[in-house]
């Protein structure tokens, strides 16, 4: 997965002839340090998935926090099954053509102690598979950063299954597969032969298949779904965003370092440049924003860290530490500028999945062709031609061509899939207006992420109601009673229009108050329950008390 031109292989290779094809079978020491290194790497990359879930959760409204975490973890589970069934075979089979692999490793039926001689020569194939599975899972989850708080779960899971098959598996094979055309850009005429040249675009850990592909899929998704009803909402927990960023940064050591495929010096260098680029990106973004706000924003720092990590991903095993500072700085500057510019546009890339991953991955891929150096590849015996720094002028063209191809493929296939799924009865992609107002937690999960009690000063919640719901009910302007946590948050037995709504639990417990609006943190999110309309300002006051959390 290192995008090498050629590599030295320590263990001897055994030539095995079968009635189907001639294959190279490389036995490896399954108890070697590299095997343990990759397995621990797989575990650390998995940690990035709940880290991403926490990151997205913190950026959301409080009533969609749980559902975004569930959405990310569900995507990981769905993609894991897809990768087991045929995804890994399509992406990494060594007997495929230049465009896509085959199904010979379907259901992982041929994996074991042998290695893939041109892809992961120093670790067992089964260890390589479980490591790559984690890449596929987090890539799919990244997409939902463009469409939070309005996408439905079931069609979303159908989409990620199809998307992983038709986009991720294809682009991963192009970039890392034995005969993939991007990995063999310089010899496309023989890329599908038994003697590929491995001289093409560099992508050490996923600038194309992970970041560009997910970012442009997110762009297609948010264009199809349209804007949120309430775009300008406050992030409910920047503490979660900080914790999620820390988990992502932690896992990225294995994401990039493990892509060396062995416990060696090149892996150590990849981990080194990863954290340097993250630091440079975080500092750049926070001080750019400081120039506008005169505040050192936590969100600005987190955004910059992620941008720096995205930018260094394709370059991690090819560039020197000083270049990592430049990459982190440039990617953070460009992504920050795009985030500001996109506010003038009409699409709602809500959590900047396209702005950071799509744009940052694209720029990182190009900068890899500028700063790649031969000596970094030689740290594990890999020979590369370097980049512009060493006079390899064609390399940036390879990087640009591969990035454009992956971006176009991902956007086009994603758009087709989304439009097709949206036309299937029962699989409409977007939540209803009422569900969006309620929040994904209750609308999609039937649960809530936060149990809040709200009351007027000097009043308490009755002892017989220890479990409370996120939203409460105003009672004559004196106190706020609460609905049982397992019932509908508005507790409105009298509103027939809502009793038929699919999210209502039956029977609905009725409290003494019968309000005509929901309680929310912001006026723009308040909904007139009988009519499902946003109320005017005069409706959001009852007996002099504002109906807000």
C-alpha cells in the first residue's frame, strides 16, 4: 500500500502453478513483529471510527448527537460485512485487471499465513485484510459529515454498501492494487499483465481512495438532500469535538504509519511527519481565524488538525519532516479559505467533509508529487523516482490525473446512486420536516442522547418522575413538567396530527400542560406542533416565560 515502484523482499518467494493461473505465494513468519504491528494498527484505526462519531456528534445540535454516533458506527458495521463478502477481493486481489479486482478472495476464502508479494510482502494476508477493513469503514463514515441532521438511516446504509462496492473498492484497487492503473500510470499498456511496473501516482495511505473519494461523495450527497432547515445552529458540545479530534490524531499514527506494511523505519518516519503536519495545520487554522475574531477557537484548532492530517496522508511515506510542516500549513490555509468561501454558495456541506477531506485530500495528493524524495522510500528498501524536488517533473501530472479521476468517479457514481435510491419507495433519503425539527435522536433512534430537566426557579421535578426527557412541557407559566424518557418528548395526547406520527410511542403519557410549541435552544428551531410550522415570536412566550431550554 506504499505506492512503490519496486521493493526489496527479504523472504524467498515460492512459485506455485495451478490450473487457473500462476501465482506467487510468499510464506511469512506469522509471529514476526510486523504482524503484531499491523494488528495493533488495525485496532488503532478502528478507534478513529468512534473518534469521528464523537467529532460529528459535538458539531451537531444536542437532539441529533446520539444519532450521528449511531450513524457512524452503523456505517462501519455495514462496510465490514461488505468487505468480508467481496469488498476486499475487489480492492486487493492480485489477479485482477487494470480497472478492478476479481472475486477469487470472496468471503476471505483464500486468506491465511501467505503474504501478497507486491502489496504486503511482510505480513500475513489475513492481517493485511483486517487492517484494510478499518480503512474502508471510516471512509464510508466520513461522508455523513456533509449531511448530518437530515439524512435517514436505512437509505444511508443502502448507499454506503453500494458506494463502498462501486467507489471505494474501485479507487483502492486503482491506487494500491497489484495491477491498478493509477499505481502503474507510466505503463498503462502492460498494467494488467503479469509484469506491472509499479511506476505511477504516489498515495501512501489514502489521499485518493479515502479523502478525495469520501469528500466528493459528501458533496454529491449534500447537493441531493439540500440544505438543513436551520443552517446556523450552535455546536452543542465542543468538548466532544476536542475529544474526537484527539482520538482521530491518535489513530492517525497507525493509519499512516501502518501503511508501510511492516514495523520498520519508514513506518516511523510516516508517523513522525503525520503528527508534525497535524500540529502545523492546527496552529495555522487557529491563527488565521484569530485574525478575524481575536479569539483562539477550539473548533478552529480542531479543524486545522484534521486538515493537516488529511493533507499528509498521501505523502506520509514519501516526504521529509520539514515538508510535513509546509504541507500542513498549505492544506490548512486552502481548506480554511474554502470553508469561508462556501458560505457564499447554496449547498450545505454541514461539517465540512467536502471542504476538508475532498479539497484537503486533493491538494495533499498534488503536494506529494512536489515534495516526495527518494531517500524516504529507501528507508524500507523501496525505490521511487521522487518528485519535483528531485527533478521528476512528470510526477505532479500523475498526481493531478489520479486525483481528478478519483474525484470525478466518486462524484458521478455517488450522484447516480443517491438519485436512484431516492426513487425507491420507502428509501427516500431525507427526513421529514418534523423529524428534522425533532432531531435525529428521537426521529431515527427513538432514544435521546441527553436527559435534561427544565423548570422555573424555585420548583423541582416530582419524585415520581426520575427519568426525564430532553424536551419539556410548560404548565401555566409556573413550572415545566417532563415526559417519561421512553415516551414522546412533547407528551401530547391531545394532538391527533402528531399521534399518527411514526415516532410516537403508544400510549403517550399526558402531562398537565398542553403547549402549542416545542422547546428548543434556539427560536429558529421551535416548531408549532399542531401545524408543524415554525411559530412567530409572539407564540414563543407563555405568561411572560420564554419557552426555551
